[in-house]
C-alpha cells in the first residue's frame, strides 16, 4: 500500500469507511473521519489516538461541504487522499415507488460525493498531486428491479468519477472508482448474503490500489461476471433473477 500522510474518509463511522480509516491510521496516516454519528467517530478516534480525528457532518447539507472540507484539511495538516464511502441503501419494496426515499439516496450517494470531491479536485489540481477514491458498486452496472434509485445513484457516481479522472489525469491526480460486491456491513445486515466480503478485506484491497486511476472490482470473478452482465441486452437481463 502506498503511504498517505494525510487523508479524509467520508462515511467513516461504520462498515467499509471505518475499516479504511483504521487501515490508514495503522499505516501511519493522519485521518479525518467524517460522518453524522459523533459517538461512533469518537470511539474510532479513541482506538487510534492522534491518528484519527472526528468531524461530524451530514453530507446531505451540501451547502456546508466546502467549510467542512476546509476544516478537515486544516485538521489533517494538508491532504494527500480523500475517500468518499458515505452511502445509503434503504429497503425498497417490490412494488414501491417512493420519491422521498429515492431523492435521499441521491442526496447521500451522488450530491454529497460531488460536493466533497469537487473541493478535493480543485485543491489537488492546484497542487498537482493527490488521490481521489469513490466507492461505487457492482449495483451501478445495470438497472435492476430491486433497487432502481440505488442502481442509478451508483451509475451516476461512476460517470462523475470517470469525468474527474479524464479531467485530472494530466495534472498528476489519480481518480479511482471501486465497485465492491456484497459486503457484511450495517447496510446489508437485514439481508442474507452469500459470498459477502468482510469490510476489512475490502478496505485492504481498496487501499492497495487507491492511487491507481481507473475502475476496479474487488475480485477477479466479479470482473468477468460483470463484463458479461454489462453487455447483456436488456431483453435478456430483465429475465434474470437479479
Ligand atoms: N455493503 C455492501 O454490500 C456494499 C456493496 C457495494 C457498495 N457498497 C458501498 O460501500 C459504501 C459503504 O457502505 P457500507 O456497506 O460500509 O455501509 P454502512 O456501514 O451503512 O456505512 C455507511 C456510511 O455512510 C455514512 N453516511 C450515510 N449517510 C450519511 C450522511 N447523510 N452524512 C454523512 N455520512 C453518511 C454513515 O455514517 P452516519 O450514519 O454516521 O452518518 C456510514 O459511515 C457505500 O457507498 C455503499 O453504497 C456497499
């Protein structure tokens, strides 16, 4: 894993973001851990005194993102890596179309990401240095019947990150999109998942490639399975039980 002196992890109070913050701290980084649940963040900070610094912030308050980003950079003493891991995937009934829920998914997964990562892109562009990591999902590769807005939010995030990558590649800034499959976290605690990955394993895989621009699956089998699924015609895909 490349060493990052100073990092921000947005969505660090549980699951994948928490595991990434801990890995970074263990490797010697100073990490600003961002999320809404201050008690969880303080607990995390206590586990790595001086290495993990809590910053309470709600990413849906996009008008506060620039101030929070500036505060996080000051707390860390600069910035080399930002990871946007905040995500929201509520349960959605098979016949449910709930606009309030769907807009909230977009507020956390897309609008919050844009508000934070635009700040990082601007700072890194000026510095000619830095790594941006966005946590997408295999769920963003196709529109499935189970989670229309969540699928669409991850597809939007993937396209936004690809555009950042294309803008910043000549400026010495890397932009990596990770597409995890199922992981055992609070987000999926209500589901019975087969072959789910532990967030600690996913975090190690992500940090090993955090500086490598491009889109990354976390397993070789996903890379091949999703290459096929992405290219299946809709008329075939809609008949699959996914
Ligand atoms: N679990 C899976 O199977 C899976 C698979 C593929 C991709 N992913 C993606 O992986 C990422 C991490 O998810 P996870 O599985 O680790 O879930 P998780 O344990 O539920 O973590 C979600 C994180 O997002 C933060 N968050 C949610 N809403 C927020 C808000 N309004 N403001 C600030 N932070 C907010 C939460 O913090 P607070 O609640 O404290 O604010 C928490 O730290 C997400 O982007 C998710 O879409 C997950």
